[in-house]
């Protein structure tokens, strides 16, 4: 079971803000304890805890097109080419000059 944010898997640390990581960690720990008697073994218990942790993250955060998690409602706008809209604005401005 993960004890701290530093213990989380790399993909969680790389794609989630500290707030999202904390949500993941707390949900994972809660689920791990809830399924301590799970008969599927540690691997099954881990899978269940991960599923529950991701559901908690998905409840409060959204995954952007860049693969990172943002608080619900603040996902950066994306253009058709996948770039944040802000960068498209800068590119258009530089072509005008």
C-alpha cells in the first residue's frame, strides 16, 4: 500500500497535480483497508484499490488532451491539432507581425 505521494507510481506522479495525487492516495488507502480480506490476493486488492482511487480522481478532475489531470472545469482548451488554444493565439499573432 502506498504511504506517501512519493510512493505513488510514476504515471500518477507525472500526470496528476499534488491535489489529484492526494485524492488518489487517500482513496487508494481507504479502498486497500476496506478490501484487506479480499481473497484475490495482493494483486487483486491492488487492482481494486487502483480502480477506486481513479474513480475518486475522475470525480474531481478531468483528463486533458495532454494526458494530465486538471480540476473539473479548468481543463485547458485544445485546438484541433492538440495544442492549447493559448499557443494557437500566439502563433496567429506572430504571423500578423
